[in-house]
C-alpha cells in the first residue's frame, strides 16, 4: 500500500469544484434507463451513449473522475481510443464499480447484502492494468417495518471494509458507499437515525480492518424524507441534518465526501449540495458522485441519436454541480440555460 498515491488520488477526486460522474450502470440497470427513451440495450448503443458523455467538451472542468462499469473499462470510444485513456487524456480519473450487486440477506426478510468479494484481489489487478485508479462498492440499507436490522447494517459494513482494504492493497482508492435508500414513507428523522447507525458501523469496521482514512472517499446518501413521506423536508433542513450526521461519524482524515443522488430530482441534488457547502467550512470536501442527477437530462436529450443535445445537457448539469461543490450555484443559472 502506497499511502502517498492513495491520498493524492483521493484528494484529486474531490478537488475544488469537481466531482464524480457515476456512469457505472450494470447492463441490467442501463436497460431500464434506455427503455425510458426507447433505445435498444445493445453493446453498440451503450458504447455510443458513454462516448457522448465522455467526449462532452469542457465537462472535465467539473468532473474529476468517472465510475465505469466493467464492460466500459475495456471498451474503446468511437475514435478507437480505450475509454480509460480517453478520460486520462482530459485529466479525468477512470474508476470501476467492483461489486457484483445485491442478493437477499439470509434470514433477513426484505434486506440485502452486496456480493463480490471472492476473487476481488485478482480482479483489482486486472482493473488496475486497464487504467482504473479508484473503485466503488455500493451497500444498500433498506428502511421499512422493523428494518434495517443491526445484522444487515453490520454484515454490509464488514463487506465494505473488506473491499476497501483490498483496494488499498492494490493502490486503488475505494469509494465506500453505504446507501440508505430514500424510497419509503419514512420521515427525515428516521433517515437520520438509520444513517447514524450505518455510518457508525461503517467507520468501526474500516478501523478494525486497517483502512487508511486518508486514502478513501465516502459516498453516502443525504439525510432526506422518504420519497413517499407526505411531509418533505426543505433544502435547509436536509442540508443541516446531513451535515449534523456526517460530523458525528466521519473523521477529518477522510479527504472528501461525494454524495449519491439516490433518486432526488436533478435540481434538489444540486441545491442540497450547494446549501451544505454554503454552511462551511467543513473538515472534508463535499462534492457529488451522481448517476441519475447528472445523466437524466443528457439521456433524454440524446434519445439515441442527438449527440450534440446530449452533450449540451450533460455539460450544463456538470457545471451546475461543479458550482454547487463550491457553494456558488444559483437557481437563476438553471433558468438562464
Ligand atoms: P445515483 O446518483 O443515481 O444514486 O447513482 C449514484 C451511484 O453510483 C449509486 O451507486
């Protein structure tokens, strides 16, 4: 483990005004996205779509890194350049999703565990050779009747830490992503309590498994009202509760926190990040690692063929979130565009 390399990469991932583009949808997930625009889920279309995103002129000013799905890491862009090379040439760090998705957790109805640890050391060596300098593993915590259980939180935290330790052994920065889902009807207070339990367990396991905090990036959910909750907390309340929760659990040694969007609207995801950065200074950088909130508009504008419109929409959301990462976003900029 090279501590300097890990720390330098982690800091570059959360550099001022820049964040991560999560474009690591599995083949199944991208199928769901393509269905909304009536595009066939073929290898050629996945490649063309990602090429559109990665060749957007200027997106690199706001994007420090891109999380790729395994297929994309080994694909080339439309001009024949391997995607990792294409990204590095723009100063964008290539990363790779390494988990194998979720499966039902034995003996825990309605709860899931993330798989993918077996053989991970060998896969990391292969990914590194292909150009990946950071990785992602997503653990999923579900809120519901009597859940999450401590069993689910702890087994997922344990797996996250095992993954993170293996990454660091290979000088790959782990994005540690414990996602508390926002799909239920729970209040913000319940989300806060569950996120507190989750982050406590995650940092406990990271410590036990000797993970270098200076060489990782945390990718948490924000503390929000569940999507089906009749009362939706406002921007300020979400920002305040999220910061309160993070300050209780995330050591200052962690260089940065890059939020997932988790199904928030594009504008909410941007506004929340902006509000939190305006409440700074904070011990860590706060930026984005959005999938849907960065891609939804671009996907729709692209529609399978309209490359220039897709790039324009992508650049706009990258720019808005880059400003939010500095606490300099303004809702007026959305209308102007
Ligand atoms: P969303 O921003 O769409 O939640 O995706 C981010 C991600 O990478 C989830 O693992």
